């Protein structure tokens, strides 16, 4: 069964450094998402992306965050200047259609630790 | 403010029994509600989706109900097995993104 893959599985970065999290969505999917989950808390929406544009973003997704689909397979999340509170699991997800009633397929996440 | 609440953080049950999980929401009018399973250190895995005009949906040993008047969904795992031990997340569709509850962790004892 096709799956969403994320790399690296664990990233340790010094505060203030830039970090790029990478995702390969399911190949025929067109809609892409990033979510994060701080340890012990709920999964929170960050951003959705379609047709090389951000469709929607949450309040968490401020100017320090950006997303990109640099080629036909990868989808990246960049944090420009990391803060301690950015430490979390970051999940990429994709769906085949962006209409209501569609399941989203999640990767196993990147654990980001900011020191 | 919008809120999604799932009942007790943890549910411990004996193998073979039925686990019933509750998801209540306020200030949402979702057309769809989804349930996901999350294992430790893993991403959420889609289980079931139910539409607002459906009262009940089943998949193997799983059953979901959706009552838009009560603003509540119930998720049942029948004939539970130790392999069903995981955290179960309720998610509401809100402008094409998912808003998740905090989850209920189910532990099935052999």
C-alpha cells in the first residue's frame, strides 16, 4: 500500500538555526498538509498546500515557517529560526482530493528537538 | 470557541469486551467526522469516516455513530483484542483541514 514517507525521523538543532523537514507524499495525491504534535498534546494543523500554493494556514504558521514543493515528489517544511517551543513531532499528510469527506494519509513524522 | 473533547484520557478493558469512546464538539458544524488510530511514535492512521446524514458506519469490528443534534460521535471496538491497544483520535473536517481531539488511549488486557 502506498505510504507517505518523512525524513529525517529525528532532527536535533540548535535554537536559532534553520531546519528543513522533508516529505514524499503518495504519488497520485494532489493535496498536502503539515501538522505538528507537541509531546502529550493533540495533533494541530499548520498548513495545507495545493497547486503550488498555500490553501490555508493556522495561527501557528507564522513568518518563520514556509513550505515548498521543489519537484514532483517532495514537499518540505522550513523553519527559518527555530525556537525552543518548535520542539514537536511534525507530520506530513496527503489526500487525493481536497473536497470534504476525504481521509488524509499521514507519515510517521519527524521528531524535532531544539536545544 | 471551538472545542473537541474526547472522554477520559485512558480506557482499560478486558480482551473480548467492547470499548466505547466518546467525541463531543462545540461550535463546529462538521459535514464529516473521522476517526484515526495513533500508535506511540507513529502518525495517525485513518479508520472510518461518517457523514452528517449517516447515523452509523461499520468496518469489521469498528462502529461509529454521529449525532449532530447532540454534537457527539461514539466509536465502538467490539470483541477487542490486545492489538487494538492504541490512542484513538476524533477529527472534524473544518474547511478541508482536520481539527483533532486530544485522543483516548485504549489498553486491552489479555
